[in-house]
């Protein structure tokens, strides 16, 4: 317990005051992480387990609540509030999870209400990209920015917008869905049902799809070798590695994706004029192999914003972003 004092008395007699502890939950497609955060939103202890969504929402959410309660009991604390970052699509106002891909049978699951009831504490929920954006803004590569755009480039492409410390949600909570802007109306089909989305052209999934197509056509030998000659195992990292090694086919696939990424993010920069652009997700592990062509492309495409003043950085929190951001939903900045 923390110690306080009774004001207005000589000598200030100390009294016990309850400590503030927050719960943090990161709901992912393959794993769920839970943690306890202090009053400043710093994660002090955590646990995780496989999601196994085929068990159904009751079993998954029951285990989630039990794991978080276990952390609180072990530390002897009571949860003041709980922040949750989750895969989507979801409605952040009602906290309802709406038919997430790869979650069979999860139709209109009242995630917020179920967890609040199980944990006996108020719950705030947001999608995983927004939560990661808030984490980077508060504790990572976005610190000190006024208007930050966070973009995750991984299986898909998502994003979050933070202005003066506040997440921007927009109509239907859809602000920041940068991956679903149309770049080519006749382009490849996207998971959202549209064609030619940025996500369908430059995500890790899109890069791997193009590489597998090259292998199926009899090429892509350097890429296939890195994947153990198993086309199904090919991922964007193999393409980046083969391109670094001088393979022309891999370089063509990578360069095309980076060109599309620069156009898409150039549109975002032109529209929002952020002072900080933070990039996360598995594809960004390529580092300068991604940053260099992106910066060059932004310089070509952006005309109405002083692009030389834009600070482009890689995210720093990596796998911690989900829990840190979930805690940030309910904790005051420290």
C-alpha cells in the first residue's frame, strides 16, 4: 500500500491510501497476453497463453480473465480499470468484436461487457493498431510528437492517428485504416473485398504472394532456397534477404512493394501533415532496406507538406506495444 498524509495538520499524520493498478490485455490471433501496470502505465508483470479461438469466446475470455485475476491476486492488488487491445473488426464504443477473421463462431462478441463482468472493473477497448499507436506515442518512437501517424506493415497494413495525446477514431472507429485506401482499382483483391488496396500491394502477405507466384512460374529460385524450397513457407523476409543478396527477381518484387508503400503513405502525409511517422510490424525488420526507398518515394510524391521536416522512424516497442498500449488506454501519462 502507498502512504499518504492528512493535509492541514501539524506533522501530517500518514494514512494508508490505495495503490492504483491497471490491467492490460492484448488479444491476438495466435496468443493473448495479460499484464499489470502501475499508475504510470508501466507493465510490471505479465502472462500469456495461446488464443486457440476455436474453443469459443466463453472459454477464451474466461481464461483471459482468470489469468489477469491471477496476476492481481499474486500481487495483492485490486484493478482500478482494464485496457484491452484486440484484433478487429470491432466497435470501440460498444466493445463488440465483429466476426474477426480466423476466429470461427465469434459473431458479435460483447468483448468489453464480458471482461468487465468477469473482472469487476471498468474496461476500455480499442483495436490493436490504435493501441500500438498510443503505446508508441506515449512510450516509444512517437514521444514528443504533436501529430503522429503510426503504420504497421505486417500480415496486413493498419494504422493509428494520435493528435495532442488523443487517439482519433472517426466515423465507425475507422480512422487510421491506411491499408485500405485504393491505389489501383483493377488491382489484386484485398481481404476487405475491395481491389487494389495498399494492403493488397505492399503488406507482408502481398509480398509473399507475389514471390510464390514467381516460384510457381518457374522463377524465384533464390527466394525458394531461403524458404527451404517450400513455397508455402515463403514470407516477406525471404524476399528482402534475397534482394539484399543481389537477386534481381526478389529486388523487383521488393522495389514494387516499396514504391506502392511510398505512394500510399505519401497520400496519408499529404492529407494529415503529421510531424512524426512511425512504422512498425514485421516487414519493417528490413530496416534501411525499407526506410531508404520509402523516404525517397515520399520526397517524390509529397508536394504540399514540407517533407524535409517529417520525422520518419521505426517503432521501438515491438512485441510489447500491445500490452503497453492497452495500459495506456486507461492510465494517465507518466
